[in-house]
């Protein structure tokens, strides 16, 4: 009886020679042989990050807060405003930002601001915020810009408040005149008219009493700590990145050396 040679499975893949495998010892030897190159790369990355961190200027957030003009709340709303803060923010973004910036830049002989500014209005509140991120050298310019924006917003709000107050006063005068006429009337509906006009007068007086001017709560208040990426974080990332690049460079150099030796032997 003859033995039939065993055929390898269809999907059999021969194991590579042991020489192609790399052990932890080999990795350690590569790192030891290339330690000088690794140290140079690591130091270059860290020193470059250190130079960048030392030259980096701290940036702070400057925040201004403006409480909008208020009126009697309508319905169940707990906050009554003469003009919605989001509407005021829309005016600031679409008109005041550019117009006021152009005037200040022209007066200062500048072409552009070195900082960005944005306006926001949280939901269900009677105030809005104006914020900028800038270094301390630009703090005075930021404050001037914010102050001018706030003054412009307040001037516009004061005009709206004056119009509203004038309208209510006219309505109050008309209601009082109508009340006096109803009191002197002898018609059957005179009593009902007196009650109606009296209620109207009370409502109008309440509306007048609730009117309150908008006011500036804070102007370009500087944050206590810098914003953005800190110098400590930059250095920490540089150490991690420097270590990774150093190890990668060591293996790339080892691979290149091996390829070069193999080429010389075959040549």
C-alpha cells in the first residue's frame, strides 16, 4: 500500500522565515543604536515649541453686558422687554459693527482690528453680551470699541423708550378725558363707560410704571485667566510629538540602512 502525499489546504500560506520576525529585543537594539538621532529630533521639536510658547502673547476675553430697556411683561412671560435682545444683536452685527469700526479705524489710522468681536443674546433674558478676544496691548482699543457700541445701542434704545412713553402718555390723556366725559354723561351706559375708562387708565399707568431705561452693566471686563491654548499645553504636546517623531525616525533610518546594505550585497 502506497502512501499518498498530503496536499496543503487550498488557502494555506507558508509561515515566513524566522529571520523576518522582529522581537522586543530587536526593537530595543534599534532604539539604542539610534539614540543620538532620536535625542536630536526630540530636542529640536521641544526647543521649537518652547520658542513658540515664549513668543506667544497671552490672549484674554473682554466681555461687555447691556441690559435692554424693559416694559411690562405680557402674558405669563417673566421678562418684558421693549425690544428683544436678539433683535438688538441683529442690529449690532448687521450695522453697528462695521459702521463704528470704520470710524475708530479711521481716527486711529489703522486698517483693521487685531481682534474679533461678537454679540450674543441668551434666551429668556433681558440682556445681551459683546465679547472680544485680544492681548493686553489691545485692551484700550477693545474698551473704546465696546463703549462706542454700547453708547450707540443705548441711544437707539432711549429713542424707542421715549416714543413708547410718549404714546402711553397720549393714551392716558385721552382715557382721562374720556373718563371725565363719561362721568358727566347722563346716558344709561355712562356707568359702564366709567368703569371701562378707569380700567384703561390703570393699565396705562402700570405700563408707564414698568418702563425702564436700558443700561450698561459691564464694559470690556477682562477674564482672569488667558483663553486659548496655554503654554503648558503646548509644551506637553511638543514632548509627546517629539517622542513619537523620534521613535518613527529611528525605525525609518534603520529600515533605510537595512535596504542599503541589502542593495550593496546584491550589487
